[in-house]
């Protein structure tokens, strides 16, 4: 099975502060335990590239991070792009769009 | 660990037809293998209620359904609502909103 | 131009409480100002059916509701399903899937 | 009213090909008509920074692009992050997370 690209956003709800970067930083640190995944932090999400099973394991670990910091409710969003006619990579997708512009 | 509520949408890309209901039906049928999950089909998604680990296993199975039917690219979206200060259920969430309206 | 179906979720961030139903109720009430839209409240979102321009106006009004209640940060998610080869309705989409199951 | 950050993904459904980059390129080109918006193309979305009203106008124009190219069904996803206690920018959000890692 090939690699997929996924986009993940983990947001704690009902924290007293509107600033969430301290939580996002902790969620990002979880990815250090997943050296098989390539990751890219954007202003709205984390993009992951790797095997689907490993991505799902990582998402579950990322989802736990805010709870460990005291959050009582977490909203996690995941979007998976899985193409099986040929390999997709983060770089390949970006390059294909830029070539056509 | 308590139950979570999740919303799942599985969409095949690059199918010849704009009609996707035959794929959605197949994705729904996968849920018969997960009797521990409560599910609700809406016009835009499937909502699931159950343990997080079982929901993730179900989502992976739902994501495979269009590939088995010949699709070559699938986009799957998942949003998890996980609240640990008290139990959440699909019915409870709806009832709480309606009470306040 | 025909009708589209859209799914909307409006979530305040950094509220002190994990309970958000009081905000969701206020967001729902905004829809009373849009009698041209059909709406369906689900445990994870509000589904709207109507003209794209009116849906976007409603989403902007829904997005403002938590701010009026004192929220300082709001995350709003919208997914639009727009099909132009034939009309789509909430009921039609559900019926098509159920027929095929 | 201050600036918001939004994430947009426009996907045509029922195109014969699994390759969508030609559509994504066309969607990106639409942004040239919106010089007031800052934009960032990621492997999974386009991130926009600007006034909410202008972002919504741009999203509507982006959503039309695949139809002009012959697509008959388009799925557009938008997520808005709107913070009113202080200004948010794409750069500021990323910098805040990186500082905390």
C-alpha cells in the first residue's frame, strides 16, 4: 500500500484562553514519535505524508495531547487524500499545480 | 474511556459519473460490521457514536469501500468531538440545543 | 442557478465552558431570518439547502452570533455540495443512498 | 473589522480523471483578481488572509472555476479562523507555535 497525504487539525474547546498555540505546539511534538511520517505545519493545520495506518495512529496520539495538558473537550479534524493509480507526495502535488499555472 | 461522536464523509474522486450515491451506499453497508457503533446518515455525512478506537477502525474500513468498487482516488473527511468531563451522545447534543432555542 | 446543499459548523474557541449548546442555539436562531433556506440540525452541524448566495449570507450571519454573545474567537466550517447537471435536495440525496442499500 | 485566516479546498467531483491539478491551478488563478488577499498554496488547500467579506467573495469565485472548465459537480470546503481580541496573521500563528516548540 502506498503513501497517503492527510491534513490534521486538533483544537481544544472550552479552554479559558483564546490563544491555542501552546496546545498546537504540544500536538506537533507528538510527531517526533513518528519518524516514518513527513509533516508540514501550516497556519491552519498539520499536513502528514505516510502510510495510512501510521497516519491514523499518529492522529490518535495528536488528539490525546490537549487532554494531557488539561483540556476537557477536543475537536479533531482529519482529511485523507489517498490515490492508488500512482504515488502522491506533498511535493508532487504542489509541483503539479505550479506547473499548470 | 467514554464515547465520542464523529462525522465521516467518504468521497471517490475521478469517477466518471457525478452521481456518488452508489458509493455512499457501499460505505454505509460497511457499518453493519460494527454493531458497537451507533450511526446516523445525513444528506452530507455519516455521524457515528462509539469508542474512539472502534470509530477509527470503522473509518478505515469505510475509506476502503470505494476502492473495492474500482475508485482510484478517495477523499475521506473525519471530525471527532471528544468530551471527557461528561458523556456526550448524539441525542444529548441535539436535545441540549433544542432546549435552549 | 439551482440550489446547493451546505453543511455549516460554528464553534467559539476559548470560552470558559466546554458546553457549547447555548452558542449553537443562538446560531440556529439566526436562520429564522432566512426563510428561503431549508435547514436541518444534526448532532455535528447544520445542513442548509438553498441558493448559494443566500447560503453564504446566512453563514456570515451565523458566524457573527457567538461574537454577539461575547466570544472572542470563532471557528466556522462550511462544506458546499453544488451539482449542476440536475437538482439536488437534502431529501433526494438521502433517498438515493437508501434505495441503493 | 480585522483580518481573518481561512482555508479553502475546491474539488470537482465526477471528472473522468483522478488528476485534479489542472482544476486547482485554475482555482488559484482566480486569486489574482483579489490583490487584497494574501494566499498560501499548501498540498491540501489554499490558505487566505484578509477581510471576511472579501474572503467570502473570493471563495465564491474560486468555487465557480471548475464549472467554467466543464465540471458538473463541485465540493468546496472552507474553514474560517476569526479572532477579535487581537490581530491574527498567517505568519503570526506559525511563529507562535514554533516559539513554543
